[in-house]
C-alpha cells in the first residue's frame, strides 16, 4: 500500500540540484548567512523576481519545473531530475507541493540530482518521524522542518539558487498559499502536513496543511508567475491501482480521487506532463523500493525528452532543444 501517512517523511529526503541561476536581490544574496532565529517564519510575499526581464535580456522562454504531491512516490522526482539535469534542461524556477516541495527545495538549494539520490537512500525513519499524539494529529512535523533546513544548509526560500515556491493550504480558509520567503523547512512542513495525520503547521498564528488538498500539481501557480514552458511531474496514485480492502486503502482512495480531479484540470495547462508508472513501487523505508521508484521517474522522463524539445522549438529556444534531442537519439540507439 502506498503509505500516504509516511509520504511526508520521504519528501524530506529529496532534493534537486540547481539548474539555472536567476537574478537575486541583495537581501536574498546575503540572507542565507543569517541564523534560523533571524530568518523568521515562512511567508507568502508578492513575487519580486522579474522573470520577464530574463526572457527579454536572454531572448528565451521562461521555463518552470512543477513537482507534484504523491507521498512515498516522491522518490520518482529524483529520477526525473537526474534525466533533466543530464539533458541540460534548466528551470528558471520550481514550484512544489507536498512531496514535490521537499525534493524541489533541496534541489533548488544547489544540490545536484546525484546527491539527492544519496540523501534519499541514506535517510532513516527517525530523521523525519516524530510521533506526538494530539487532538489534531499524531505526527508533529518539526523533524521534517529541521531535516529540510539541514539539507538546504539553512537557506531561506528567497536565497535559493533556483527560485523556489512552496504550495500549502490555509486550513481555515481552504485557500492555496504560495510560500516564497523565509524559513524553507517550515514552508515545506506546512506543505506536507496531511490533515488528521500531521498536526497543522502554525505560521504567524495561522494553521496550514498539505498543499495537495488544493493544488496537487501546481501548474497554475507556474503560469501565474510567468512561465512560458511548464514541465510538470505528476506522481499521483491512479485510483484503479489503489488497494481498497482496508481502512488505510479507503483513506488513500478518497485522497486519490479528489486529487486526480484537481490535477486533471491543472495539467491541461502544462506543456509537458511526466507521469511515472509507479503503482506499488514506493515504499518509504525500503531501499530497494526507493531505487525502483527513482528509476520509474527516470524512465518516464527519458520518454518525454523529445516532447520537451518540441515545446522548446515552439518558443524558438534553439539552444535549449538540441541537447534533449541528442540525448533521446543516443538513448534510442543503445
């Protein structure tokens, strides 16, 4: 069974390496040197990065990478990143929900995909699991926050080498919130806080829960930020493959059906959608299971390189689309 309860935990193990540097403010350039106590809490601020300027000065389209929610299946994001990185596909910014926020944040901090793989394979349950029986849940989430901050070297969101946007849900309003400033680990903790399992994350007096409730694959956020090309990695479980013979299975199925509907609408707005064949591969604390899930992500991404190349060509991104084409041809010849 895909253990959605543990899905948050695995997310803390993933990361992606920086693909493309984008202009940062003076504050962002130095804020990573500040201790956590001075960085303050995670915040959703108006975006200050002028992606259109990148488009004009470099005469190329703005490329966004969207990493969706999916619990233990989040290991697939690492395999996808490995292939994209090898193909020279460089996002200008990353948007992540739940599992995707963990992988995306670590990658955006500057760690290469191979390092993310090592982090994932070496993660131990106690690195991210903190049981705390309370009225609103039985996982606290503080260990997830601390683990992510450790992996990103205490770098706040606004100082990431690749701009990073973390999607969560404001519990009272039921609205989508996009964190882009302050405590990275705290933002990710909010994004992975599955209701009734994780205690809601309290930020500036407000409670936040899993971003997958409102935007499991946040393509629309990427479009709103100004992306010309959106590459989305969808790792949601397919309801037809979900075990429903027990309580946990039924719980998972409820989530799967809801998220499938939401994701279907947003994925219409992506240029390329990568959907690994995961089924029962993702077992969070099984090393072999992690490797199989990462491999599934890599294989699915390899098959989409030509489609990414074609999306680049539509925007006259000549320099960008040659590398993916070469990689595809080389792979097919083997």
